[in-house]
C-alpha cells in the first residue's frame, strides 16, 4: 500500500467535500479505497460523498463497510440517519401533496423551502401583526385574581403547562425553573417572588418560540403543524449561539419586570462552552435584546402599572435579597428591524441546511413526536 498516495487522496477528498465538489471528491475517495479497502474512515468519507451525490443506497453500503471495520459512534449515527431518510420521498416532489400544510420532514427541508427562507422575509407590518396576534391572547387573560402569584400563574397557564416540583435548597445544582415543549417546571420550594420570576422567564422562552413558529408559518404560508413546531423549537436549541440568544432573551424579560436576575443559565452556558466565537455571541446577545423588547411589548398588555406594584409588594413581603452578580456578556445594543428579520430567517435557514447536511432528521423527528404527543 502506498500510504503517501492514500493520505493525499483522503485529504483531496476532504477538500472537495468542503467545496461541495462531490464528483471530484468521489474520484479521490475511490482512489483511496482502491489503495486501502480496510480504512473505516475512507468508507465513512465515501458515504458522505454518496450523500452529496444523492446516492443514498451507496451511502448506506459504505457506512456498513466502515462499521464492519470499526464500530465508531459517528459511523453508526450516520448509518441510522441514512436509514431514517432513505424511505422518505424526495421533498420537492412531495410539496404538491401538502398545500398550506407542511407536516413532512422532507417537505420542510426541500431545496425550494430552504430558498424561501431567503426570498420571503417578514416586513415590519407583518411582524407587528404576529406580535399583536400573540398579544391578544395575553390581554384576554383573566387577571381578576387578587393574589399576584395567581395572576402570573394564570397567565402562564394560558400558554404552557406548569409543573411545580420541590427542589432541595441544599442541592448545589438547584434549578428554579426550566422550559421545553410547551411545559415548564417551577421549583415549588422557592418563595412566591422567585416563582413569579421563574414563570415570567419560562413564559418568555415560550413566547420566543411562538414568534419563531409564526414567522415559519408566514414564510411557508402554512397552517400550524407538529413539524413546524418541532422546527421552531429545534432552531432555538440545537445551536449553542441561538441557545444563548434564547436564554439571554428570557433573562432580559424577567429582569425587566422583576429586577431579580443574575443571568445564571446564560452565564453557565458561557462557562461550559469553551472557545466560542465572541462575534457570534455578541450577535446572539443583540438579537436576544431585540426579541426581549418584542416579548415585553406582548406582555405589557398584562403587566400594567397596577400589576407591577403588586409584584413589588410581593417582593417586599418575601424579603428577597437582590442578586448582585449580573450577566457576563451584557449589551444594551438592539438589532434594527431589518437586521432582526434577516437574522431570524438566517437562523431558520442555517438550521434546515444543517439538518440536511448532517442528516439530523432523527433528532428533528423526535421533536415532532413530542409535539404530536402534547397535542394528542
């Protein structure tokens, strides 16, 4: 075996793959496999090249060859993703079968629908219409409860299911709230003020999801479906920068109404995820600022001056100590409307492209199943 030639062909294949020159990549990887058929990585590259050439059966066979030599996790995952995909019809051909109702993963990730995210963006009038439609639900909430805790709880339960779970105060990893898939968990051992803050925080996550979901429905002129809901939430959680944006937005909304916030979950992501691109973190924070302003606009129909006074009274009653530690990446800059609309569509487009390139249909489909179970 000529190891020098083998390494050269592998490197050439990787370069051609990065350029999406799949025919040239196929020639290089075929040469590499001819030199050494026992390299699992060569077969793995062959699978990725075959995907680029839309030859899914060949890709599956190449994956099986790689796994027969080395049962590496990424080889097995690619094989499973190909198997999940291989039975689906081509998305572009299936589009006609789903007028005004996108509820199929391949339809969602078709080249036509990816292009739509560049071609059809909400303008200011459309976007304000989306915010106002959500705001109507907020304003129609019954806020007649005398207790401010019950008022905020009632508002939250209009949009999401709440689970009140006692967490031990001795737990160093104690979490006072968490949100996902239209459901929030709130620490019932916390005082009412902290629980109110947690409910506002988790509701902000949900309203951000509602904004993204409605933008998707506008772009595709589609009714709401489990697929669209899965796509909306996956877009906000599958990328560390958009997860940061999601957390920053929710913390900013909570801080606006409660003044009781140390951006803990946002800071934790920054500490855990090393070597982040600070330019992208800055973009995420600025987008989070802008979207927090939109959510505050939605919620201001509920949080009147009177309600704000009641929150302050509850704050004093619970004798809550203000948290001094703040956000580790604070910015007061907000994106302009046009930048914001472009970035929302960019997030959605980037998510779909990554699903298609990485064959992450299994993960997205799992999100869809969860939303389907919620709705059933």
